[in-house]
């Protein structure tokens, strides 16, 4: 990411049964950086985690009353692909921290080296070297 790269304008979001536990796991297992967490006790009203290569996610505690929750995402229903420059090191880190392996570290036919794991809430995370195709000009 260069100095002229705009900050992310798309923020994937998720909910968690144990948001504070998930924040710790995402930092320990994957290397997300906690930017801010708002809430009291075990409840997280809003958290922002940054990805070191750019971008990030937002998350919060799942509401007890889903009928009155205008952002009622079910914990464990999230999936995300994240770019990494060091998939082998990240795979070792993630599995050492207890991430459940869905797809072992592998080389794809489109040139990426990647893997997929589950976090403790059941969310699916795929990490790889594929950075996507350039935006047409």
C-alpha cells in the first residue's frame, strides 16, 4: 500500500457470541491489530481491527433480541478472503493458535498460495497471496 492509497471504504462486518474472545483470537492467530473497541464488560458495541497490509474488519457482540436488532448477523456466518505475503508463516501461526483447518496450505492453479481455516465462532477465513485482478481503467 502506498501513501497515496486511499483508506478502505468497504468494511466487512461480523457478530460474535464472545466478541472479546474473538478479537483476541483474530489478533493472536492471524495478526489483526485492535484499533478500537467500544462496549462495557463482555459486550462489544463496536470494534475495528486493522489488517497490516491494509483494510480491516468491524465486529460486535451478537444481540440477545434479534427481533429488535437492525444488524442481526448470526455468529459464525461470516467468510472472508485476506491477502498475505507470508502464507506459510501465517498458516503455522493460525494453526498453533487453534484455528481449525478447512483447506491445507496449497498452491492454486491461478498462482496463489493459500489456505482456509475456521475461527472459534465458526467463521471462515481464507488467506493467500492472490491480490485480485487490476481494476479496468
